[in-house]
C-alpha cells in the first residue's frame, strides 16, 4: 500500500461507480438488525408484501414482481428461458456489453437472434425496430437494455413500447431495466412492457443478490404455452408463481393480497420437488428499507436529483476539455456517464489513481455513476475536484477549478 493510499481511510472513500452502489443509510440500519424470527413467521411476509407494493407503485404496474435470489443476470436468464424456445426469432439491440448479454441469453434459451448494431454511444431509433419487424413477421420478441452503462446511453423504451402495442401487439417486449430502475421513470403497463428485469444494487442502493422480474399477462400466456418447460427449477418463472400462490398459505398469510403473480391457467407439465426456491429474508428487508427511503423523498425528486447530478458531471467534463461517449444529451443516461478520454489517457490508470490517492471508486472504462443517494453535490463535486488533479498528473492540460465551477453552476440553476 502506498503512502497516498494509506492516507485515504476507509471512512473517507466514496463509491461513485455504476454498481454495486453504496447501501443507503436506511438499508444499512435495517440489515444490521438481528433476525429475531425465521422467514416463515408473520413479520417477513408483511415486509415482502410492502416491498412488492412499493415496487409496483414505482413501476406503475398491476403485475406483481418476483423477488429471485441471485444477481440481475439470474432474472434476465429466467425471463429468456420462460419465453423463448428453440427456433423463436428474437430481435435484440447491440448497445454494449449488456446488449450483447441479451443476445447470448436468447441463444442460450434456443432462440435465433437478429441484432441491430449501433455505433458506440448511440441509442436505437424506434423506426429501426419497426422496419425489422415489418421485414420479418416471424420475430416473436424484442429485447433491449434501457440504460447501457458501458456507454452511458439510454434507449427510448417508452416510444418503442407504444409502437409495439399499437402495431405489433403479439410481440413480447422485454426490457433490461437493471441500471435505470430507481433512477429514471419507468411505466410498465402504459408502455406495454411484457418482461421487466431489474435488480437491487444500482439506483435502489440495496444489497446485491436479488433479481426482480415482472411479467405481463401476455408474457404469462407465453410461459404457460411453451412446448417444453425450462430444464430448471430456480430459474423457471413457474417456480416463482408457485411460491407466490402457495408459499403464503404455508406461512399463514395471503400472498394474493400483494398481487404477486396471476394464477396459473393450467397445470405445469412437470412434477415439482418437495421444496422449491425461496426469497431471502435479509435482502428483502434491505430492499424494503431502501424503497421506503425513495418513497419518503418522493420518486420525482429522486429522478430529478440524479438527472441534475449527471448533467453537472457532463458540464464539468466539457469544461475540462473532455466529453461523454453518449452521442447526445438526449440519449445520455442520467445515472451513468462514460468519460470520452483521448487515446493516450488510460482509463484503468485513471481509476487506480483516483481510488488510491483520493479514495474515489469509479467503474471500468472511466465511468462515473450518479445513482441513488450518491447523486448529490457533495459527492459529485468531490469527484470532479479529484478528477481534475488526476488528469493533470496524467498529462492532460487542466484549468484548475474549471470542472468544479461548471458543475456548481448546474447545481445552482437546479
């Protein structure tokens, strides 16, 4: 450990990455309490019920969420396994690493993919999706990422969803909202989203380890009518429907009160094991506390705060003679910014110096997160100030204080 690194204590370090994000103070307090009773006592079901109701409110949906232990990829894979089978045509959008992941998961489920390739930093035009659907009536699903954190871009999922509802009502619409949910408004039912997958460790500032999946009636119809059930239990969405319908009764309460998932229309084609998957007490308690903090502040205020913080970062970068990878301000994500660095400035080296000498963690590729409760002037301005010093040390010509002044001006106007 260098002297500079030793000088930055653990208490002084801040996590300005794009996830896993710091845990909200409310979440930390909640998961720090001792478990006084097991999951099948009365307290946990009430916490899960309230958690699902808050999620439904934030998602603007009547469809009940499923809380699956596992990272976000577990939810994405479960959604694909549940709605894609051998030979199904899936249209995907190549936005970056996570757009590519949807391609691979669709193929893993047996689907044939058509990919819309975008230049780095671009978002997809709904008309491009429309043209692909018109030219290939066999496409059964459209899958894309809302916020591609590897480039800091946001895809127009509302416009795409409304177009699909109006013109292609039989196509399943799947959206990866892993990095956007809690940072950008999402209206599942109004926008015709059939499968939404998100997680806890991004804008919600809750512990990593829960995948959240919401399925529409159209998606459930597809899931129930697959020619063959997924060769899985914990990644089979039927398992979570069964948990929602039967798990509550076993614990002495009515899960249906929270609108978990709709009742199955016909029996599942496979026998069930004696014990199925189950939600995580501690992770759900932490998520409940984080969601409560968001609801107390007010979702619109939370979204606004993250938007302003990201625009302060953009202004600071321009003042430092740099820019962002996202092609336009309109397509730039309000929760993740990738710095456009010249070739001779190494992003890994920049990240290393920032962390070791200033105690500030960014994501790989020099990406700054403005997610959740970290999106405030205190943390953003400290990050920009440190960035100025590191850039100067690495040989970039910097006007001292220019980035901080530009960011302050954006915060002042807000």
